[in-house]
């Protein structure tokens, strides 16, 4: 049976459930990551991916929300205040979200662009840099954190982003002050604690005060939910793929 083979390869079964179309559903975990999978009725075939019903609903997302084991993020959320981040938006805003980003991440660049209208509408974004995509990622993160005006440095990186090369626009800094590299390491550990599968990873509290996370660039329509603000118009054509 495929599930037994995966368990033998150091994956663990979090839970099983009855899925649609006669499939058996499974939540599997490895190294802190969870994935929804399915086996056929004969138990001989394993399916991993999105299961879409006749109405276009992504059942895999529904099952993940229902059956994946959720860690207690309260302690991790408290640590966000002491993380090294860049404040973008009104300092007195009551709408605050956190975004883990890599300076060389093109989807982080899309997120930066997409959040501009929300920042103009009163959102405060606390950008938490990590550096792992390329050797220059940490160097650019250092350049942003150690700048006299980190928010302006972040803006330079994003407005000067070279999409064809997936390189940030700020000049990298190869020598870091004591503590900056350790701060980046701590930022990455914090992203992992939130289950961030990559950048960007969004962290926010919803209208009920529950801690929410999302990895990857979301559809533009989801930014209203994430920000807690009304949906804002988007005029940047580079974001059309996320509409």
C-alpha cells in the first residue's frame, strides 16, 4: 500500500478521513510540513494534488483546513514584536500584518506591489526579511536592515526589482554588523514556526483575533481579508495573473 511506503520513508500519518469520489483521504507530515493525499478504493494508488468538485471548489483546501493539525501560534505571534522588520505604512494603524520576504523573491515583489493600495488606505505592513533563495539574498536583507531609512531601502529594492533575473534592486552588502545575520537566522526560524513553506508568508489576526497564516502570493481578492480593510482597486498590470 502506498501509504505504508511513505511511512517507511519517514512520513507520519496525522489522520485519515473519508473523501469524495470514493477516495480515502490522508494528512501526512514530514519535517513539520503537512500535505493532504488520497488513495484509491483498491488502496494501490496514491494521489497528491488539488481535488476539485463539479462546482469548482478546491476540496483539498477544505480538507486541509479541517484535518491538518494546527500548532498553537500564540507564542510565535508574541515573538513578532521583537523580530527585525521594516515598517511600511502608518505607524499608528490598527490594521497590522506581518510578511516574511526574501529580497530576491519575485512573488514577494508582487506582494509589495499589491499591498500598496492597502497601505495608502491605512494598513501597516511589517516586512520581516529572510535570506535563502540566493547567495545575495542575505546580503540584500542586510542592506535593507542596516540602511538609515529601512523603509526607503525596501522601496528601492522593490521598485528596482529585476524580474527577468529575479534579483532585488538594492545593492547587496557583503559585510554585516554584529547581530544582523543572527537576526536574519531568527527571522527564518520564526517563519518556520508559523509553518511558512516559502516567501512571501503572511501572518495576521482575523476579525475574531485568531492568528492566520498564508504562504505564497494570494489572489488579489484575498488581500481584503488579510488586511481587514475593504478591497482596494489594483491598477498594476503585472498583477493581472493574480486577479
